[in-house]
C-alpha cells in the first residue's frame, strides 16, 4: 500500500483495544469504536482497509455489524477477535461475511501475521479491481464499475433515506469532430473532457465513469436534484471554457456538452425483481441495480431533451 493501512478496532473493552493497539502499533493508522453504531459511522465516513471486530457488545453485536458492513462494503476484510470461542460463533461470523476468526486471549504475533496477510490480499485485490474497472483511454471508471456502484449506492440511499442524483453527459456532435479532426485528436478531446469533469467531482462517495463512446456519467451520492443541476451547469461551462475548436458543430465553435440530470430518494419496493443483467451479489444488490437503472433512464431522457433543445445545455428529467 502506498499509504499507511487504515485499521478499525471495534471492541467495548478498553483493555482489549489497548492490547490490539500495542500488537498493531506499527502496521498502519489505527482507529477505534466501542459500540456498533459508532463503528458503522466511522466506516461510512472513511472506509478502512481492515476491521477487527469483537462479537459480544451492547446494542448491535459484532455479527449484526459484520452483516451490515459486508452488505455495504463487500470488499472490506473483517476479522473477528473475540472471547466467543465456540464453533457455532465462528460459523456465524464467517456466514456474516468475516474472513477470519481469532480467539481471545490472543497471541500478538499471530494477530499481526493474520492482519498482515489480509492487508496484502486487499492491496492485491484493489489493484486487480482497479485495472478491471478503469477505462484505458480516459482513466475514468468504466461501465462495469458504474453498474456495481449504482446498485450499492441505491441500497445505501434506501437504508439511510438519502437522495441520489445522476448526470448523463454527451459531447455534442462528436462523430463529426472525429470525421473532421481525426481519431487521434478525437481521443485527445475525450481525455481533456474527462479530466475537466473529474476535476469538478471530488467527493469521496461520488463516481465519474465513461459510459461508452463520447458519453460520461456522474453518480452523486447523498445529493439532491437541485445540487446536481448546479454541478451539471458548472461542468458544461467548464468544458465550453476549454475552448477546444469544433468547426463541425452546429452547437457552437468549440466543443460543448449536453447534460441530462435526474435525482430521487430511493424507496423500498416490495416484491421488486430484477429483469436485466446485474452485478454479482446478494438479492438486495441485484434488486438495487435494477431499480437504479430507472434513474439512468430518466437522466438519459433528459439528455435527449437537451439535444433536441439545441445542445450545449442542461435539462432535468
């Protein structure tokens, strides 16, 4: 890892936290939580690289915390460190999504060794995931990454009663641009536009993806439609301000964007079943993907309206 690993220790006993802190003091940046909701809040604020979790705690126990974290952050490694040493507890932990199970009282070298193994595995998997989820031309996330994040953010917004917004962006008359200037210059244009969009979307929970060809998508977590509209206009104006010549465009003398905006507050729909291919995952993630595609459809309709309206503009769906 280029940055120090972020390790969250969740335990209601101060002595246990102190022992783990001593065992792991040189392995990364350590954070602590003494009850379930505090642990969930810390992860949502800044996801760690690994969680060490006790099973028996007041309020939300470790198994409930693990299930919820695994649902929201399926790639987050979780290790139980607990006095619950029976086989049934270990099975419950693994079924809840934990990758490992360490009994108390623990041996510090064993804890260090297991934490080190899981941190290395996560770093390796992160590299592979990034390579498979990035667009090679622009460096943005690709369609696969967008689909996975859509399902995740939809379900998260449902659980926490938050809004979600999406921008569908198209470079005006890009085929004509390629025909006029050539594909090499067209690729350079795509990279410049991608960089401009990404430069304006800098919150940790948001995502900018190349949707295909000259289309881009911006997914905005915990964002209302009005806020998304303001951002869309900033993106449109910023790209126009690049002043990339476009002699073949009827929308203006420079490269411009048409943008469709859609927002909503996802609601649970009883009995909703997916009718389109979705990322692998549990049934909630799959259903979330299907429902979130409706938001994409609304943004796409708004984009179509922007094109019909003369391009180089933002419309709301």
